[in-house]
C-alpha cells in the first residue's frame, strides 16, 4: 500500500508543477520563478516521501522501556 501513496502524491505534485509551469507570468525572471517553483515542489515531495517511508519501514525496531527484563 505504501507504493500506491508514493505514486499518487508524486502524480499530484507533478500536476501542480505543470500548472505552475504554464501559469507563470511572462517576464525577465520567468525562468528563475519556474525553477524556484519546481525545486520547491521537488524538495517538499522528497522530504515527505523520505519521512513517510522511514516511518513505514523503520531500520531499528522500537523497544518498550517500561517492561521488566524477563519479558
């Protein structure tokens, strides 16, 4: 199920990036603004995906500290 969420959110971010690409106002800073929007979307998506996957599949199994040693 995790792959489905990653792909769906990636599609949403790609759609937002495409909309941002085409609605950017014309001007001398158009390239800079497009680059900033796409880089922001990419970084936010990567941060979300890494955090989501790290919580879904942790590398270290959590241990409860309130249990006695024999359990």
